[in-house]
């Protein structure tokens, strides 16, 4: 048996007519830039997430760069974030001229350890950038408390967090990831829970002024055509991607439920093994299994064994950002964030997508057990 780490073609094959029709309709209209589907998709995202404003852009990375600029993460300022994430979460801070200030992660959730944020806040601090990673959100109660106490901006990197929800402080309602801080972003990179057939991203906010700025910056800083109020970007979501994403969004709840079921299959089979640990969900929230991670003894040997046996895996993230060459100038060294460094050495992502079968999960788990029996 072969189990791929990720495959977009099963879903496409299942709903081929629906996707083809959506794409064909864009081809027939000829509106490739900012076509009707782009506006429709922004409306659909507002409705699904509860955000007041949704501004589509060309990628999750662009969304982070544009939001960082709008929130004033600039030269002379510092932004507190986690080193255990994808590059974009930190490069957006550095690109806008601010200094990324790292805080170690929680050993059970792999998200920023919110109890360690306060000691890093100083008069230069402009914001906090939490990343909702893999399957769960960061502690948004503590983060928003610290932000309002210290007058900081919060940018949520919800690139991986579509569908995740956090229970509000008053304990009544769940709020969608990305809509709790000042601004939030989603990525529609193909592997993501809501993934397109190419690049795409979205900025969400409940603040009319911030949304207005985002709308201008994504089209060269233009307040209206050929009137440039700011130096902006060219960062638009393709109409064809919007058409694909509208189809995907229609079925997203079912896809999220299937991911949940797959995670249960893994948990049933991998619990009580002393050589494997499964991350814990913390805080009152609705997780979404974008990634199913384990912490494994002899991780690299296990990954090689799985590969030999035709099981795809991935390592998110093998090198924490404070140890990346491009961030040498920040002056961090090995040992500065022991939890992130330890997790980076043990974490392994197993195949998870709505279309994976129980037999395939069985095969992955049996292969893992066989490795440790050797
Ligand atoms: C995928 C991802 C991004 C970047 O999104 P792109 O659409 O690929 O630019 C940013 N942050 C995190 C945590 C991600 O996983």
C-alpha cells in the first residue's frame, strides 16, 4: 500500500463536475482579475467566519506583510511572536522594519507560551503575532488581555487555522480564528484546510479603517483607479482561485468533520505507546486537524522507515526560526528556546486529509508500530 502525505486529486476527482463548471464559468466570463467570484468569496468568508471585513490577496504571506504594515510594525518597534512556525509569520515583521522578539512555545500545544509574553513587553513593543498552528489556537484570552493592558496590536496568523474557534472570555460564544485580534489572515495554499488550486490569501478584521487600508494596499495603494495615496502592492486573489475556493467552502464543514474522524482513528491506534506522544488541546476551543503530529523517539529513523514503506510524512518545522541564517542578525543562539528546539527534533506529521481511508490510517499506524518492534 502507498499512503501519500497529501493529495489534492482525490477531492478533485470526487467533485470534478463542480470544479470544472466553476472554472469554466470564469473562462467564459473572461474576468480573470477581480471578477465576480472574488467578491462572492469575500462575502462567503465574512459569513463563515463572522468577520465584518474580508479582503482577499494573492497569498497568506502577502496578507501577513500587508497587515503588519497597516498595524504599524515598523522600524524602532518590536513584535512578540513564536520561533516555531513557518517563515512568513516572522519575515512579515522583519520586512516591515520591526524587530521580531521570540518567546518559547508550550510543550503540549506547540503554540506560543502565553505566560512568557509579558516579560518581553517594553515601550518599543507594538504588537503580538500569535500563530494558530497545526490543530489548535493560541491562548487568545491571555493574549488579548496583555494587548489591551499594554495597548498592543494583535495580528493572528490563522494561515493554518481555517475553521478553528475560540471560546470568548465571557464563555458564551465561539469566535472564529483570525477575528479576535485587530487583524487575522488565512492562507489558501493547496495543502491548507481551505486550499485552492494555487496561491491565495485573505485578511479579516472587524475594523473599517484597517479594512480600507488593506483594500488600498493590495492594489498599489490606490484609493480609486490611478489615484495612489500610499505605496502599495500588487496582490490580488485570482478569479479562478476564488471560483475553486467557493466550491471548497461549500463543503468545508464536511471536510473538517472528516479530518476530525481521521484524527480519532490515529488517536485510537497510537494511544498508550510509550515511544510516541500526541499533542494536547488546551483551552476551550474547537480544534481543526489541519496537521496530525506526533512526537516520536528516533524521529528521523522512523521517517526514513515510513518512506521505505511508502508512507509520506513531513516535518513542520525542522529548524526553529531563531536558528535560521536569515535571522542571524537578531543574535539568538542554540538553547535560547529549548522547547521549540526539542519539538523540532521530535515532531512528525502523518498523512491527514478528508479523503484518506481508515485502511490507510491503519497501514500508517501498523508501520509505525513495526518500526519500534524492530
Ligand atoms: C502556509 C502558512 C503561511 C503562508 O501562507 P502562503 O499562502 O503559503 O503564503 C503563513 N503562516 C503559516 C503558519 C503557514 O502555515
